[in-house]
């Protein structure tokens, strides 16, 4: 298993819209799954 994310943090204020952009394999899905609590 490869480590896709290390020490990532960000803040989203009320009313803001945030996008997660990047090429394939850079951790977009892993980031979203981590936010939702679906990854270890």
C-alpha cells in the first residue's frame, strides 16, 4: 500500500466553496474518503 497523503490540513469557512483538483493518482479520492472517515 502506498501512502498518498501526509500531514494535510485546511480550513473551510461557512459559505465557502472548495474544490479538490489534481491529476490522477495524487490523492483526491483519498482526501475525500479521509474527510468522511472512511479511511484508517
